[in-house]
C-alpha cells in the first residue's frame, strides 16, 4: 500500500523559509512524476512545483526563484525548499506521486503552511 507522509509545515514570518518533505513508502513501480500542490481557503488546488523521472523541474510563476523542488531517490523522498515566503503562500501543501501505469496516482494528507507576522 502506497503512503505519502508530508512534514515540515508550520508558521513562519514573511521573508522566512521552510522545507517540506514527502516520504513515500510501499512503492513497487517506476515513478513518473512527483509534485507539490497547494490549496488556499476558497481557492482551487494548484501545482506549485514538480519533478519528473528525468529530473526535469517545473514551477508556478508565483514561486519561481523562491521555491526549489528536489528528491532523494534512495529515501523515496521529495523536498520543497521555500524561501522568501509571502502571506499569499499560506495554504495546505500536498504532495503527489504518479507512476507510468493508469491508477498509480497518490496524494499525501497535506501540511499547513502559514506565513504571517
């Protein structure tokens, strides 16, 4: 059974930094895509950053230059380093993992990030 466990969220002041982690377990297939999404109150879930099997990365315009996605294949863990945080970054952050086969699409439980003074 695949499980994604996120950690690292919390309360931070504007301009501060946080690092989110998403550890995957129960993986028995090749991973195609890993991503971080976020959902703020009253808004749709949006893709923040992603990394593919070929280590191609992609970022939302709103976080380019401030967020960095990386992964440790040995630990099946993906990270999101967030810097220069702004109040508008406040949201629940979810990690996503997709394999190449249909039906291999998994989500973590979410971790709250609050940017406030």
